[in-house]
C-alpha cells in the first residue's frame, strides 16, 4: 500500500510536537547580560580604520575633481553630446 503525501506531511509537521520543554537555570539570563556588557559593540580599531579609509577616499575624490583642467573636460563633454542636424527640415 502506498503512503499518501498527506500522511508524510503530517509526520514531518508533528515532529516538533514531540520535543519536550526544558527550563533554563535562573542565573543564565544574568550571566549572559554580564558577558554582553563586557564586550565592546564596535572595536575602536575598526572605527579608526574605517575613518582613515573614508578620509583617503575623500582625498582621492578631491584630487581627481580638482586636478584636471576645465577646458579638457569641456572638450570631452562636447564630443559625447551629439550635434543636432536640421538640414532635412530646411529644404
């Protein structure tokens, strides 16, 4: 006899009902909270490293923006923009 899929599904879903409940020790919560208080949320080494990386990124960005000449940028931009040609409309 073939087992139906509903029976298989019911077996899988009812597995969690067979787990028995266990009480945690009373001092467990306080022990965990003490360990959390002892730890730093974010290490100062990470904060300093990220701040240094951010400042380097800003410095490179400023160098790139202000090192080029404006004339060269204008010429490059004009080459990218297509020139409109209305020659067909004035026949």
